[in-house]
């Protein structure tokens, strides 16, 4: 029974990771199309945005080769999102502020999936929370650097904090109930809701005051 439960949790986390991959790939592709980058560039941005955080996480926790390279589904979903956005951008653009929406959804999915995978590899609670945050923000950082922008994590409303909150809920749920799967759903919702509310309300962390 414990083996079956472990398999179910593993598959649940993999499903979250794959959905997050597609959503983050959309945000990368939208960013490329808006800057009139060619098809190859859009596909590169979609793949990098979707997989950079997960690749760094897997290397750090010893899950090598990284799932994004080993499993064909990650590459396929990333490229599919790139092609869909490139050829049907008007449909994708109908979503209000598509980059922000896709980015928030991907952030929540990746934060909880990253924390859950870190726990599965027997990392401690603090390290698991950090791995969840890194998984969530890594792709966005790589995407923004490639298009010569200051990464959104340094300027946006409660970006990394939202990822930390979602990952922390997963870790607490695993610690209290012995299972990260139910907590992952709650953590993902909290992360996305916090991020979208921060955008709507303009919630930001304080910045240092400087003399003019």
C-alpha cells in the first residue's frame, strides 16, 4: 500500500511538473512573439522558460540527468507551446495580460512540484522550500535575461515570496500529514492567488531609499 501511495504521489507531482512546463513555455513564447523574435528564437524562449528552473533543481538534488532532458514530454510540451503561440498568437493574446497570467500559473505549479520532488529525494524542510522557490522562479529569470530585461523576480509584486509560500505549504503538509500530494493542491492555489492578488493590489516588498 505504501509503495502504491508513493507511486501515486510521484505521478501527481510529475503531472504538476508537466502542466507547469506547458504553461511556463507559453509565457516564454509570448515574450518572444511580442519582441518580434523569429520562430527559432520563440521556441528557444519557450523551452528555456519551461525547463531552466527544473534543470537547476534536478542538478542540485542529484536527480540526473534532469527530467527536462531525459523525458521527451518536457521538450515536446515546450515546443508545442512555442508553435501554438507563434502561429495562433491572437488567440493566446485574448487572455488578459497573458505573460502575467501564464507566469503566475507556472509559478504555482512549479513551486509545489519542486518542493515535492525535493522531499522525495529526502532533502530537509528548509532545502525543500528553497528548491520549490528555485523551480518556480528559475525559468522566468532565464527568459527575462535572454530578452534583455531585468528579471521579474527582482521587480514584480511578491513573486519569489509567493513561490516560497506555496512550497512551504507542501513541506508543512508532508511534515504534518506524511503526504505532500493534498498540500500541493493547496500550496499551488495559495501561490497563484497570492501572486495575482499582488499584481492586482500592487503589493511589493520595500526597496531601499536613495538620495537623488
